[in-house]
């Protein structure tokens, strides 16, 4: 008996059929048949699709196309009845790009075919499907698991090494949306240039056909429009699971392997926020009569039709006045949302509710569900469970005590593993008290054992109660590749080098005395032949410091010379546990390995390439390549993730040293050897900065490299206010230090590094993603450390970071964030991009011709234009603005410093414009990190190669490099210099060498090479620039000799000595800078490329800061001709003694004419003049003419 319209509503049938039939194959899309599905009938045989079209009796063969995500068609057959001229079961023909094909001969006058697919008694779909042939365009296309087929070919059918992605939006608005792609794709995209859709269909949405590398396993994808992502986090297509045709729905992170309609009603996002014990913030999409909270320890809340069911219901009451003023201030991103209250009688249920699934539902007066969403809970967790007691492993009479903060966990077990072979020894139930789970170890015999936690917890990413095993977020030691946490007492004397407790750090009188040299542990020694091969790229490479009878490596000799000249701090890129370096040497490859080892570890290397290079060392292969080609970067790309190189901005465990830098990553060697490194650097006069990355983790969710989000899901990471997905504006899974316990984790970690490893300073990656209060609390906690109680002087620990303001925290969106403009007065430094861009030219975001045409102060802006630039009025104005920003920067980048700008107007630093923002923003010189080069972006040498005029001699290129660094070294504030900038370091034009390996990141301390032109840079970031780079590397003048590099290094040491020679370059306060520093050759006398700075220690300034000099004049002549500068009334000046004795005979030609008060400085030269002080303080230069007391 037929029952029409009973199985699938017509709307859904239309949606499914339309979903499957829009676009043809490859470059020849096939339009959907012009038919209308009018009915879906349930027959005795299954599902029948009837259409309005007339039946076509053409007996041409009919093809069933069958797609399985697993790609396995062995044993599958089609069971067919109806108007078929053949047996009831038809074996599959060879698969095509879509899947298996079954060719059906039809009977004369054939009208319908009924089919299903089967294997070993399993039918797919469960009920056979009947198709009206007239509308099926010669066949159907069926996705495994679906009930209804496509009646025309899908628009994008992948071929070999291809992936088809479909993206469906409920609003049908696809303009501007594209894919960001990485991992195993043939051509990774740049963020600013996403892959565009190949077509759009009302039912399927946008489609993309992506080329893959051979043997591809995983593709990373983000759907985005500009910086707006849908839904947000990184998504990964695991080809083994999903197959090569996948479907993405707007607002969801799930990757589907078959067309999936957007549901009519759903629990949408996580738009509700539980802020205090009794208060939630949520505004339903429509006006509701009632609102309720549902919780379920078994995650049983569900949608059935248009109804939300399951769980325990707690009614919520609307608060007409909305959120309180205090909550709005604490949660500014939620200030406009409505407030909901729990009844006092229900508060006892809150701790239980927080351990399960949470959904709020809005209903109309008849109880019909209008809207539903999940609930974010960080606020209420802070309100109820913030905790100040011990976390991680502590010790009591030698016995370990374990504490884990996990207030939403339903149970936690401690898994203990033997130190000897890591076999499971015990599974121990932990006890909860107020959200903290604890277990007391038996005795000291547990020290050295390994452990993990097993946490049973509801996870919002999966929507299920999960049993997850994880390492300890408070780990201080780990096994190989961070598989297990280890029970270790950092106070164990065996983990410290001899003399550790009595280690004396180099003196530091004030933060303004700091000069920072930014290094990377592997870069530093990977190419240094004077370090034993086994220790290159390791912590212990720094121990070859010439002290105590040890040899001195070339790298340490270089650092020693810099320290003697005035360098104070070596900044080390991340040394915490890094998620993206394989710590197992047996699974890694290095440049000194044979090429065959790379082939064995990476199947993507073409067989012909492997045969051609055989066992030849990779380094030798690279050295033999044509550097004007992309061959070297291709090899470096094959080594990604397989070598020991990565910058390390991928934190896994915040408070454990990285294992790949240790001699043995499967032991406590990393603890001892990092301490040996710190000690060795102190012995040659250097303090240590640690680069910390508390703004994100490598992963979140339930994945292998997720730790925090397995312990307290949805708490430690910053979530999108509507979707509840983890924000990724930093690159990865953003953390939320505005939450009490995430801030605590950060501060506890910092204090551990300071106390246990004697770290002297911390550089905060993307500091603007923290709050100002986070940074102030961290500063205060570190400053409270004392030599007596903690073994370190916390007052001398310096903090600085990247104050960039972007992403979900921009403009104080989540509270007052630690951006440049907000940090004034904190004493915490921020990187000064105003100086960087003015000196280098353009910005860090330049690409294509911008890299050439946007010259800067140090490479010829206006005064020596290249072929794409000009000496016109526009460039002159840009040069004037650049000069103003350089002057403000050299005055400590103070907001209140007043100067005469290039137009002759008196302006404060704050009112000196930088791309629409204030130029000067600091309140103290110690808050200005002045720099022109860092690990990010092109090296200074490569930047100047892009921008300096063709044919510029190498001698002048050296002087351009020197001038750029002099703006940093000779100004007020804290100088920051990229390692190797003093040696003209090149990365062969790499913009972003974070994973480009030892070849592109090499540093040669012998000055035999600066690594220029060793191959075109990585295609991912620079392929669009290859043509331009080709023209630049063709300039024979850009090839420094050893003498050029040694000249640059000598100049750098001399300027360090100059800075060290006088406190006038290191003024301590805003008031001193405003009083003593002034600039000339401004206003009507301004010349592009010329900076004239005076620093007085004369009687007008008050206190006599420098007993040797009454004043200093700094002249930086970034012009192609000598310049004379007259400053009336100055007497007794002479070239600084260091420069008078310089190896640079050009600077020796700089002079002062006491009769005419005129300074003369050669082209492309920085000169420092001093007025010797007599028996008492003299007049010196005038005090600042625009900054009265």
C-alpha cells in the first residue's frame, strides 16, 4: 500500500536533492537537470522520488555513482530492481573520481530504477531508493549514509591528489568568503589572499577544488572573509576519515563527508554566559516569555524536532535593569546583553550543574522553544572556585603532593608510571575539595616517576562527557615529546650546576642600562664548528665560554666581546616546552644527514629527487643548488616538522624547558643544562631574557597537544562571545588571562622561571592579548622576589612585550588590554614600531612592489630613490614624518616630549602622527623598546637590499646598516638588536623563517658568509615576491665580503662602548629626557635623512650626571653627501674618543669647528661629539627649548 508524503517532508527532499546536484566536473560544470521534485513516496520497496517530468524511455545505460568516505569499494555491489535489463545484483565497475560506478542496462521504455548498495549483509541506504529516470541525467550520485541521491553530477569531483570542499551558508551570502589552506596542499594560501570559490549554488553553497601534495594525509582549513572567520578555529580535514569530498556548514566546526542540510532548529552557539553564582548574561534572538537553564551530567540535552529536551530544568528570571555596573565593567563584551537570575533556592544545584552539559532555552507563552544556546562558564568558575593553594607537584618531607584545579571534572584519577620504563604502576582516585583534586604520594621513592591525569569531564567541543588523559598543566619536567609529566623537585641539588646557589648576576643599576641582543638557541650554535657536533643547537653550546678552563666557541667569543662593549641581556626565543619540535633524534633529520634519510622520513619527496641525491649530505645538496631558483626552499619545506628547527611560538607546557635543546629529552637533563646555560652567560657578563608565550597554546579541545582544555574545558581559552569557539587571532588557540586561574597559571610560571632558573627578564609575545592588570600583577609578583627568600633580586627583573592591538581584544573590547597606548606608566616596555618603520621604510606588512618603493630613513628615502621610488613632494612629506618619529623615538618615545616637527610646529610626542595613531606613547624611557630588526620579518640587511637603490656599493650598504642600528643605540630608551644584525645577517630575503630550518637561519660567527642569496625564500610567505627578489639578487654589489661584515661588527661594538660611556644615553626618567634632550635641524632647517640630537649635562639640567662630559651631540647623516650643522653657542666639542680611535677612517673625518660652531659629518655616517667637563659642571648644550619645567 502506498502512503504519499509520509517519510520525508517535501522541503527536506528538495534540500537534499538540490544539495547533490549543482555543479559539473572539473572545468566543465554540468548544470542541474531542469526538474522539480514534487513528492516523496514510501513504497513497499523503500523511498521513491516522483517528478513532474514525463518519463523518457531511452534504453541508454544508466550509471549508479557511489561515494564512500573511506574510499574502500571492495566487495560492494548494487542490488537493483525495476526497468533494468539484467540480474538483480550488479558488480561495481572501476571507480571514477566520485567513487564506484555501476552501469545498468535498461529495458525498453524504462521509467524507474530501484537500488541499494550492499556488502556482507549491510545495506546502504537501509531502504532501497527508487529513481524516476527521466530526471536523473543518465545516472545518480549517491553519498554513503544518505537516503536520497543526486540527480546530476556534483559540481566539483576531485581527481587524483585533489580535495573538494563545499561550504554552505544559511544566508546565501558568499561574496568575499574563501579558504585559508595549509598542511598537505600543493599551494598553501596567504591569509590576505584566500582561495576563491569555483562556483556557488543555492543548495550546496560555494565549492572549492584543491590540489594536494602526493600522499596527502591532512589539510588545514579556515573559512574566512578578511579577518572574519566561520566559525573561528583551525579545522582539519583528515583525508583517511572524511575522504576527498567534504562539506562545511556555517557556524560549525564539524567536517562532514556527505551533504548535510542546515537544521531548522538547533542549539545555536554558546551565546549565554554564566558570570556569577546566580547571574547569567543572554539576550535571546526573539522576545521570550520564559527562559530556563538545563543541565545534564550525562550530556543528554538534545533537540527533538523543534523542542529541547533532557536534563534538569532550572527557571531563570529576567532582570529588567540588565547586568550590574560591576559586571559590565568586568565583562565589557557582554555589557549590552540581558541579565538572568537563578532563584536562591536553586543555588545549591550550581556546583553539580557546572559538571555537565549546560543549555539555556527561551520559550514563548505556550512553552514553544524559540531559541537555545550553550553556556560559557569562566565567570562563574572564577566566582566560585578561584583558588590560591598549591597546584602541580609539591613536596612534604620528600613525598610528592599532587593538586589539579578541575572544578568541572566529574572524576579525576592519577596515573602513575615507572621511571624505568614508563609502565603503568597505579591508577589512583583523587579527592576533590572545592574544585581542586588532590592525592598524596607515599614517599620520596616516587621522585623520578612519570604521571598523567585521567579526567572525566563534559567537553563543549564534542558535546559529550569525555574520559581524557592529559599531562599536568603545571609540569616542570616531562618525558620525551611531552607524553608524560615527571615528578621532580626543582630544589634538588643534583639538578643544579656547581656554584648555582651563589651565582652572581652582572650588575644592573636601572632598566635604562639594558641593551638586548635577540637570539635563538639553535641559530646560535647550529653552524658553529667550534662547538662539538653533539652540542650544536643545544643549551650546553653556551657553556663554551672560556671560563674555568673551558674552550671558548666562536659564538661565545662574539657574545663576550659584545658584553665587554656594553651589551647586557641576551634574549632567547622560546625555551619552554614546544609542541612542534620532535624531541626524538631517531625521528628527525638534519643538514648533515644524507639526503636518503629525508626521503625515508618524508614520502612527499619525489622518488627521482631521492635517487639523484642518494646519500649525499643535505647541506652539500643545498650548497650545490642554483640560489636563484626555488629548489632550496623546496627542500627546506620537505624538512618542516622533521628537523630540530622552529622558533618555538607553539607552547605546550609553559613551565618546562624544551627537550630538543637538551642532550637527552627523556630525562631531567633539560633542567640542569638550561641552568648551565644561564650560568655560563652570566659568567661573561650577560643576563638572560626568556621569550614567553602565554597568549596562546598550540592546541585546544581534546587533541593530543591540548592540556589546559582537557582539564577545564572552555575555561583557559578565550572564546568567541557567540559561538563559544576558541578565538585564534594570535595564530592558535588564544588563552584568556583575564580569567583568574589563567592569570595565576601565567604568574606562577613566571615566578618559577625566575626563582628556579634565575631568568632576568621576560619578553611577552603578543602582550596586547593580555590585560594591563595581568601584566601589573606579574610585575609585582616578580618584584617581590628577594635574594634572601628566593635567591634572586626581583627588583631587577624587567618585563617587555609586543603591545600590538588587534583581534577580539582590540580597543579594550575584553577589558583594558596591554597594548602600547595602555602601558604608559607601568614601567613595562613595548616594541616601538614607529622607529622600526621610519628607519626601515614601509611597514611589516609590505608586499610586492611596496617592498621596493617604500624606502626608509636608512636606505635612501627621498635622498637616494631607487627606480620605483621618487624624490617628489609626497616622498619629501613622508621623509619629514619619518624624521619626526625617529626624533620622538630617540627621546624615549615619550608622549609628553615636545619638539619642533618637520613643518616647524611645536608638537608633543603624542601628537606626532603615526598612521593615525600617536607617535609617542611612553611615560618613561624604560617603556620604549627601540628596534629596527628582530626575528620577525626580513633581516635588516635583507630589508635594505629590497629598498636601497640598485648599484649601491657594499661599503655604503654597510653604512646604511650601521645608521639604522645607531638610531637604536644612541637614543634614550632600551635598545633591542636582532642577533647577527651586527654581521649583516641575511636570511636570503625570508620574510618569516619560523620553520625554514638551519639553512635559511644560519649565522656564521667567522664572518665568512652572511647567508645572502642561498636560495629563494619559502613559497608560503614569499612566492609572490620571487620575481622582485630575482632582480635584486642579480645586483652584484649585494654580496658582502668578510671585511664588510667585520667592519659592521666593529662599528656596532664601538657604538655600544659609546652608549656605555655616558649616563646621558641612559636617562632614567621622563623629566630628565624632557629637560636634557633636544633636536636641531628641524622646521625650516630640516633635511630628510638628517638627525641632530643634543643631550646636555650642563648647569641648566641640574644634577651633574656625567663627570666626564658637559654634553653630547649626536648627528646621524643618512644622506649621500657630507653635511655641516651649525648650532650657535656650542663650545669645546670633539669627536667621541671611541670614534676618534675607530677602525672606520670615514667617521674619523667627522669634525667640529669651534670658531663657527659647525659640525661636519661624512655621508652615511653617525658621529657622536662630546664636550669634556672641566673641574666643575660647565654650560653644555642648552636644555630643551620647548619643555620648560
